[in-house]
C-alpha cells in the first residue's frame, strides 16, 4: 500500500518538471533563438539599440562585433554583437508583416461571409422524415417547404 503513494509523488514531480519546461524554458529558448537570428542578420544602415540603451546606425559589421554611429557628430562605437538589444528595421518589418497577415485574414473572413450559402433544404433529400406531426389522426410529413397528407394525393404549402 505504501508504494502507491510513492508512485503518485514521483508522477507529480515529473508532471511539475514538464510544466516548468513548457512554460519557462521552452519560451526562453525561442526568444534566445530569435535574438541570435536578429543579431546575425544585422546590416549596414540598420538602426539599433544596445542593452545599455545607446542608439545608433550600423556602419560596419564583423562576425563578433558591430560598429555604429550614435549621432550627427558621427561618434563611432564598437560593441560585441551580444550587446545589441533591438534592430528597429527588423522590428518595423515584422510589424508590417503581422499587419499584412491580419489584413489578409480579415479579407478572407469577409470573402467567406459573402459567399452564398447553400440552403439546408436543397442540401437534404426531398423526403425528410425527421419532422412528423400528428394532427386529427393524420400524420403530416414535412418536406422541403411542403406538407404531404398521406390520405390525399395533393401537396399543401407548409405553414409551420
């Protein structure tokens, strides 16, 4: 009996570790990968911000360092690539792409609304026996817009 309590505690610990990984470690790894990709795609002319808050325009890029100008007096500063926090050009391009995707999604949604929908009556067979009604001892079978009275050989318009 005591061993079942041990298994459940081990399962709970493993479950907590999985949740910890999914909510903390995995998103952080995705963020690091995106940041490293941004740093490796730096080009001359990009506006950047360092982790210290300095802003400027890139004038030279090497494998492990970036040189940028900070202002109109052309002060040049060289920093390691890991010190780059954001790239204004890449952020603006990502924001534009996100806006374009959102607009395309909205346009597709509107186009879907404008498509003529096929009516249920035309999509179903003529004789639908799922709506039977008994009135005065006569079973009326509702069909696509009409009521058939079995003892008669004529159709009457449906009112219900």
